[in-house]
C-alpha cells in the first residue's frame, strides 16, 4: 500500500518492495498494489483492503506505509474473515508504540526518531551556515518483531 508514488520516500519504499519481490523470485503484480493518492489515512487503508478481499485478490501478506494503515488493514481483514497472520501477514514501517497494543502485535520497521532528529538539525545548520543544501539521508530501520507475520 504505497502512498502516492511521486513522493521520494514513498517511491524509495515502493522500489524496495519491488526489489524484495524480485530477490525472492516473486513476480510483481500491479493488481495487488493499492495507491492512496498521497493519503496515508486509515480510512483509505481500511477500504482498500476490504476492496482487495472483496474482488477476490489472492495475497498472503500486506506491506503498509505506516503502523496506522497496517492497523486499519488488519481490522478490514478481520471483518472480511481473514485471520492475521494465519491467512495474511501484515508488516509496516513506523515503529509506533501503539503497534504493540493491537492484537496480534504488529511487526514493524522502526524509524530511528532520535537519529532522524539529529540529521535534521545538522541539515538545517548546514543550510543556515551556507555549507550545503537539501540532501537525502538513509538510516537503518530495525525490524521489531510482532505477531502479525506468519512463519513459513
């Protein structure tokens, strides 16, 4: 469930998704991708997940752009009679504390908030002091295991 793919972070995540599929020998299927037109909202994730199930799409996992969209997708799966993780694994990117208070607990890539803040301050200082302009910084996002992914 990538957000609108014209945003650089969303595009990088989407490219990573496609690369992981390729590395695993799984064909990319455009019919299994929900674009949210720039909105990361829970309503879009909920409705989009229900629509995937209702149209008979065959999938065993969802990768979402945020913990909140993953939680909404999990609720939609539950309402459609699909159990997480037995019928469908769910993983997200965020690492919000709320992800540990849903059932099953959410498996999520945790964003390193402290490092992100430090990098932002350094970039701002560099800009203010005329040393450098905007730049992309890539940081590791460690996996926090939850119970939303089925072992295979």
